[in-house]
């Protein structure tokens, strides 16, 4: 009951256009100690509640801490959870809130007296790097050796406070094994966008410095390789996360069954939750636990009188340090921070599914560059807001857009919808697809009523990269079919909107580009092509 009084319910405000802009402006200027949490609803949506920061921390501890953790472990995790929340506020900007209540962000449960006490004892304490909450991570169990971010998420930065180090505290726990049928594995790979007649064999092709699986060869599929993390994510999304708990595994095939034997749980980056629980049992302090997993980071504390003590929490007792320091460290929420700790422009909102989050920084950087680039080429102002939604599976993408998987990307209601990141990246199609859809976003106000070939032709022409969709990169035999005959006809709307195959779409794209380029080369402005 006490909690109800602290909870402001903010349901259903506008996500599009100026509605969100106002919402964000308001949040950034007002109470910075509230977290807008999106609670996943059975219908697939979110119910948004604004929770006081320390209430949020107490509730996440209930969701993320190891069972029966000692106070030192809970306090170390409380500081980690709080830092993570402040550094990742922009994460669900595309959905109209800060953080969700799922593993994607931090799991939120009902606080207990013990978790509330840990939140309160550390109230306001944050790990800082360069004067801002550090872009840190934590993991259920590193399995005996922590991992650097770039080994898990391509393109992520590797700051010195997230090293790969031996960790004897967790003793390599938990040990796990899983048997996955070849048919189920094929289903998981297909859902992630891999194609091919059938799975003939899967084997480990490379390991990272920490011993985790970096790359696997997947014979019979296209592309024929996948990273260890992407395999774990593909299986997790399709078959459940309980199978491949980490990428620290051995793999053997017995007939049609693949047997994974591994240890650890989660991505392995940053603080090891099981390891820190064990360290606390040995009498190690919260500060020493943090120093061990996040070497070089400082803890910034604020003084007493937190205006919003967590429910069940003891009365405020000041920590007696400078009040201004943490204030300075708080980020402007609407600006958000990438996981790499760099401030990102408020107007690029990226929605990423589970376990792709580490790539946010790289995606945002690339999108900002492409947006500036294309604005110059087109002679239009860069769009104030760009929203990118990467779908977790190809099915999900097809449902949301009504387009076939091999289209790679689609513009729906002014938002860029994209295939799973793993498959775009493995096809080398990520940058091209984002640029293509950005051109649509920027030219549709002028070209929206023209034939499809004009709109697609513009996107292909200005994206500036070979005009081919989907699987073609790894299928050189298909290339000749994509070269339009001289004086080929411009494609019809149906050819571009309801293509019957990858090849047919590639052919229609190539002709659209040809038709468009011909008029541009004759001196017509792109606005006048028809
Ligand atoms: Zn989330
Ligand atoms: Zn560990």
C-alpha cells in the first residue's frame, strides 16, 4: 500500500512526433530520480510506471541478485544496478519509457526488507567514468573468466574498466549441458534469417581469448558461419534461454543431436553476480567487490535526505559526501548514453531486442553519420527524429511490416523496421539497409505519391551502395540476374511491393535504379523524377 503512494502511473502517452518530444523534455528537466519502467503486459505491450530511483533499485535487486546474498554483495549490486539504470535511460526511448522490467534491461520484482535496505544503504552511489555514470554490465555468472564487450557485441568499445580476467570466485558455476535436435537448431537459425536447404554440420571454428566460442561453421546454411553469441541468441529467442546459457561451451554431434557442454550463465561481461555473492561470504566488502570487477572506476556518493526512501527502508542516514558530485554525474535523460558511455543525439532512437544491446553505440553512430551524409546529398534538413526497430526474428519483422524477410528493411509509420541485427550484419547488409530506409524517410514527403520505382530508385541511388536485397551477397551465382538489360522497363509497383522471390526483387531494384539514374544523369532533380 505504501508503494502505491509512491507510484505515478503514466499510461499511454503519444509515442509519435511532438508528443514524445514534449514527454522527454519534461522528464529531463524535472525529477531526475525517477525511472519510467515499462512493465511487459501479456498482450505484448507495456504498462508504464514512474518509480522513484531507490524503489526501482530495491525491486531490481529482488529480480537480479543471487539467492541468500550477503549485504556486501547486495550493496555492490545495488550500486551496479543504479549505475546501469542511469547510464541506459535512453534505451526504450522509442517505446516512450526508460527501462523495461525484463532481462533485456533489468528484471523488476517485489522488493524485500533486505533488498530495500541494500538500496537505501547505498542510496545515490554510482560508478562514474569521466564524470558520468559508467557504461557497465553485469552477468549472472562469468563461468570463471570475464569477457570484454567487443567479443560479445561487434563494434562495442572495450573500456579499461571492463577487462577479461580470471575469476575464481564463481568457480566456473553453473556447469550446464543441453541437447538440441538438428531440426530445432535449423528452426532457430531460420527464424534468425539464415537460409539454406538444411543443416549438415555445426562445429566451433574459433574461440576468443577467454575461451568462449567466437565463431561456428554451420554447413548447409547461408551465410555458413555464425558468432557464438548470435547462436546463443538465435536459440534463446526461438527455443528458450535455458538451453545455451553462455558461449563458454564444447560442442559434439551425435547423429541428429547436438550436445552442448558449458559453464557460466549470461554474456560474461562486467560484474559476476554469483562471484560477488561468494566474495561477500568470504568477508569481502562491497567496495572491494566493485573494484575487482570494475577496476579503475570511482564510486560517487551523494549526501543524506533522499526525498524518496524505498518502501520498507530504514530512515535516511547520510553518507556525508559532497552533494554536488552525483548531481553533476547524472546524465540528461533525454540525451541518454550509449553502452560505451558516449552521449548520443536525442533524436536517434534505437529499439534492440535481448542481448543485442551492446551494439547500440555502434548502430547509433553509424545512423547519425548516414543521416548527415544523406541530408547533404539530398539537400534536405536531416530528420529531427529517426527511430530504428530491429526485430528479434524474421517472423516478427514480417508480422510488423507485412513485407517478406528478404526485403531487409521497411519504413512503417515513419519508423525504420529492420531484420534481426545478426542476419543483417552477417550478410554485410546493415549499413546499406539503414541508408536505404533513411533515404525513404527523407524523400517520402516529396515522392510519396510517385510510382514505387521512383521511390525505390531514389533510395537505391542515394544509399550509394549496390542495389541488392537479402541473400545475394553470399550467392554470387545470382548476380547476373540482377543486371538489367539495356532499356529494361521500369518495374511496376507490384514487382517492388509483392516480389515473388529474392531474385525477382533484386531484378526490380536494379531496373528501378536504372530508370531513376537515367533521369538524374539527364539533369533532372530527384524531386522531379517521374
Ligand atoms: Zn528493455
Ligand atoms: Zn565469475
